């Protein structure tokens, strides 16, 4: 089985982190894989190449760049894929052209977050028609949460050919992780790992931590991530005593140093940051959007709160900070759940089986 993975880039983000883990895991199981990034490389691109996996960026700077598109088609033809796996709107379009030319099946991997009303986070206006157009041409879809299935069918993706494979974390990736000294050793440090985009509601996290700190000075808040909201969030963070750490290569060490992890997004799919927190035995506070409820068992492995509810987040922070032993118990329960249902091995096996079935159906 030969799989060509096509994506816009492999920069910082949960979907990119997921693909790096998946691609390496498939290669370790003897699957021939290649990564094709259309516009840029990124930190997780290097993680793939470090394992000796062939990867290339075609440096596509415009949606219509004939010479770069021809190059992408040539790279794909040389590899000779049985299946083209795509993520993102631009990759779907290019991947569809590659798949048809190579007579391969086109498998779309859906990582788009879901909003509180159960809809996929809308693409940019100019992309909406393109998404509906390519949806009818895709052969198979692999979603990361059950809540994505109906929205995908409504857009036009093939009914009956949407499988769900949950994200997972390998034990080897979290074993022996030393806590980062950046968060210190005193108080109750709580960490938010998120890109600084509006739907992540990092502003709500900052305000909630500020409110909790006014009642319990042991609470200390940190944000690991970068993005276009940085300038707006800096003033809010200063006013609430929260530290913005920027983009970090040591996220797992930060999680290991935290007493809890919070993700207050208004849109999510199946966040890797929550899975990594669970794998490291940290209690989590998360909003009930996307696949979060499939990860977080309220009151057992963490706390689920309504999206957009700052006071609920603040109460959850205070609840955990007032009883660190209880927070540690939740973290232990989260680790057990992760090792039972959300392992890297289970994820890779699920994807491999899904790809094999898609290829067999395409050859029938």
C-alpha cells in the first residue's frame, strides 16, 4: 500500500501534530508513505523527515500557479500512490487532481472544528463553493469524531463512506517527559495550549484565570501558542497576570509541569492537546464542543463546561486549585482512559484498515 499525504503545510497545530504521528506510525508498520506540503514546511514537517520518510514542499504561493501545480503532479506520479490522503481545502483540490491522474482513491481526513450548534467551522467565503464541489468527488472520508459525520453528509461528502478514527497518543512520546522549569514549582499552574485564533477563546481563558486568581492567589495561568490574536491578547494577559509563552517546541514538558490543562474553545474537532494532557496524567477543563465529550468524562477525568461561559471556567479552575489531590486523581483517570481508548497504536491501525478498505473498493 502506497499513501501520498497532501496538506497545505505542517506548521504548529493539532492537525499537523496528528499527521506527523500518523505518518510515522504507518511507516513503522511497513506502509510506503510520502508527504507533500503545498505551501510551506513547518516544525512537524521536520519531525516526519527525521524518521527518514520522504517529504517535499512544492512552494505553492498562489491557488493558481501552473508551474508549481505541474511539479506537484510530477512528484505524485513518480511516487505512484494507491491512495491520496488530503487535509484542508487547497489540498483537497490538488489531491483530487493527483488522484484522478494517478488512478488512485482520494481519502479526505477531516479535522475541521465543530461549532456549538454542531456545524463545521465555515471555510472562507471563496472556499465554500470549492468545498461543496470537491466533496462530491472524494471517494472516502475519515473523520476524527462522530459529531462530524452528519455535517459532512450535509455538505455532500459520500454517505456510507465516512469512517471515524479517533486521534491517539503513543506512550513512547510521553514517557520520561521532564517538567519544564518555565512554569515554576509553586502554586497551581494551569496551562492553555492553543493557536491564538478567535475560535480558541484564549481571551476567555485569560479572563477566567484572572477571576480565579482574585479568589485564590495560588492559581497561575500560562498560554502556549501563537497567532494573529497575539497583540489583542497581550494587554488582557497583563491585566490578569497570565503569561503568554508563544509558540513552543517543548509543549509536552509544559503540560508535564502544569497542574491542569484548559481548552475553552468555541469550536473543536478532537484536540491533540487534551489527549496529550490525559496521557501525561493531567486533569482537563474543556468546553462541550466537537469531540471533547468523547475525551472528557465530566467529574471523572476533568470538567466539561458550556462554550463561552467564562464564569464556569473560573469555577472549574477554582475547584481544581482548591483540591490538588482531586485534580491529580482526575489526571490519573484521564491517563487510564487514554491508554484504554486513545492510543497511537489504535489510531494507526484504524487508519491503515480504513485505507485498505478504500483502496479495495476503488479497485473493485
